[in-house]
């Protein structure tokens, strides 16, 4: 049974695929929905510098902690197919929340999920923003992960993760890093699915991203017909945190009006018809 939002609830827990996921919705109830998908060690809080700008512009933001993260239920391990499984859970959550079509902004792992959603459920995605998304593991990706494997055990990252995820933080971070470094993921590639993405797409990456080369972003942009590419000089893996104001301005420009263009077209047609009569 879908979750009813008519009672004014703006956050809650949804039972998805046998575990509970924390979700929150901000902004005007009649605003166009934009789904925010966090990175591999993040949570809803990853978008704290974007949600106020989006809602002030009239968007309705939908964010959630993926399984194992933030206020969602603990996750014992990451399966080799965790990206595809998490993408499936995102669709199930949209169904629970009664949302048919959304714009999507995904960062890092969240960008990989967004790629899968847009390619395999094109009817659900209006516009797509991919921020430092991965389609496979480069040598730069592995180098960054090896550095991260050490950092998760030391301050300040260790403390930050515990504030983000509570007592499950240490096990979560270790399991996530081990999965991405697992040789079983060597053959992982999402490049073939890029051609299936038909919605307007903006690809964003910092030129100094410690987990991917600029060529990685170029490959994603080349694979998605008609996509835009924004490679940002002097920026690393988290442009939405490093340069929030320029990032938010570009994001809002790309997402466009907060009124559904299809609805606006219907209203305009109806008005024109009334004038002709």
C-alpha cells in the first residue's frame, strides 16, 4: 500500500525489500519532485546545501537514506549487484510515495543508480543530473578507494561518519570500501546502458576528482545522446559542497521551471480554446 502524504507527513520510514528506509520530503506540495541520491558513504544530509535552494525555487525535494545509511536500517553487507539492487529499491520507494515521474540528481554511487534508473525506467525520469558518477573502475578510482580505506579509520572522517550513520558507521564504511575494492567488480561497467538514456542530462565532475579522471566524465557524456558536460576546474569529488552557490545556480538553470511543462501546455491549450470559443 502506498504511503499517503495527505496527512502532512514530510518524513518517515518505508518498508522496502524487507528493510526500512528513511525518507524526507521538503518544499511546496505542488512543486515538481526532484529525487536526490546520495554518495557511497553519505545520507540525506549530503544535500543540505542544495535542498534550501531547490525548495526556495519551488521544487519539492525527495531524499532518502539508502539501505544501511543514516536513519535507515543497518545493512549486513553489499552484494556484488548492490548498485542494481539499490536502483530497484529507489523505484519501489517512489511507488510507495506515489511519485510517477521525477527529475533525478545523483552523486557518485547515487549517480550510478541514477544512470540505471534513467536507462531502465525512462518513463519515470524527466531530467537527469549526474555528479561524479561512475560507470566502471578506473585506476584513479582504485587509488582513491585505497586512500579512503585508510581515512575511514582516522579522524576527521571517522567521526564524521559516526555523526552521519550512528553506531553502524564503522561496519558500513568497511563493507562499502571492501566491496568496491573487490576484484569481482573488475568487470563492472554501466557504459552499455548509457545509450538507453533519452531524457535531458547534465554530467558534472570536478577536474581534480580523486576517484575519476576527466575522461571518465567525457565518456559518460559521449554515451548519452544530447547530454551537457560541466567539467569544473579546481574542484574535487564533491562540487555540491565545494562550490555550493555556482553548483546550485547551474542545477536550477538546467532543471528549468518548477511548473510541469506538460501541465502548463494543457493549461495553455485550454485557455487558447476558451478564447477561440
